[in-house]
C-alpha cells in the first residue's frame, strides 16, 4: 500500500510540473541534448590536444566548458552535495552509451543496440527525475535499482506488470517530457 502512495505522489509531482505555464520541458530536453553534445566536444578537444600535442585545443576546450557550465545552470537548480557533478555525468554517460548503441546498430546487432539504448534512456530519465525533483533522493539508498520492482498498469491493456524503479522513473519522465509539445 505504501508503494501505491509513493507512485501516486510521483505522478502528482509530474502532473504539477507539466501544468506550470512558464515551464517548457521540451525546451529543457532539447537543451539537455545540446549539453550532452558540448560534453562530447570537450572530450574530443581533450583527445585532439593529446593526440596532436597542440595546446591550442585546450583553449577551445575551456571555451566550450564555460558555455556548457552556463547552459547546465539553466537545468540544474539544486547544487546540494554533488548533484551538479552527478547530473553532468548522467548526461555524459547517457550520451556515450547511446553512441555505442548506435555503433552496434550499424554493425547489425539490434539486440545489443536496444539493450544499450535502454540503459542510456534510464540514465537520462534519472537525470530528469533528479533535476525535476521527481525522486526523493533520501530514498535512493533504499532502492535496489534493478531488483526492486513496482507494479505498473499498462494503460493500453489495463494489465499489471512488474517494473524496476528505473522503468517507473522512465515512465514518469516520459509523461513529463513531450518533445512534440510546442
């Protein structure tokens, strides 16, 4: 019963966030993807500097980093503890795993690609869940990410199914973020 109440509270938070007139989450999603790419550019500039031995790439890296930091402040509002770094690394990891999935897809391994894409999306959803304050991080230590399950009701079939906490977060974030909403 406590689990149902937690899920109801999460759904209420998502609904409250999406009703805010000044809050355009689809723009936030676009911005987060842009930030992911800036992180990737930083990595490429680092490797280019090291591979070529040219320090001029470090100046570019620093400029890109400053831009990324400025833009990340538009999404990450809570700087408690290490939430800033956790958020940045969730985006970076999601982007890298997505790129590996794309390479597997190109090689023809759709199953492996799908598995990597699912992991990437779970990390991306966790980024949003943390930064939209959908998940109470006090409970995070109690969550066994891939083993604790909650019951979900499929809206199309009206049947119950078991889902991990990551699945539930992904479902909530998917309701909150609709990139097609203008």
